[in-house]
């Protein structure tokens, strides 16, 4: 189960790029908010997956239009676990796997 949260309490890292805009991914599950961090301005929303793992769906200024990145709690470091989480997140949001443009397993050194 995925539920919206007001803000993240953990550091997150990019784990997947989806070929859909943020709004198409999150639908009505949460309001899109704007923010900024050490990298740039972004729009997106934050969630908790299965009542334990925090994630964010964001698009940073300058990233390709109509794409979004899935950020997952930094504590998830195992590539296989990350791939499983990405698929679970896509399923929770009813996003087809065909929309997945990139995932961590494609470039684990990043």
C-alpha cells in the first residue's frame, strides 16, 4: 500500500526514470507541491510504501518534460531489492512497466 506523506524524513536517491509526467503517475493520491533542495527546484509528492519505505516522485527543473524520477530511501541499497521496489511502486500507481525508461540496475555505480 502506498500513502501520501507531507514530507520526507530520510534522504532519498534517484532509482528510476518514468516516461510520464508527475501528475499522470500520482493521479489523485496526493497534491503536487513545489520545492527546492541542494540540486534545484522540483515539483512532486512524497509517499510511504507499505508503511515503512519513504519515496518521492519528482521532476526537477531542467529534466526532460513529461518525465518523472522515483526517489527511494537511501537505506535501500541492494540492487535486486531496489528493482523489486520500483516494480511495486509502478504497480501501486498503475503505471505500465513500458513507461520505465531507466532504473538503477542499468547503471548501479551512480
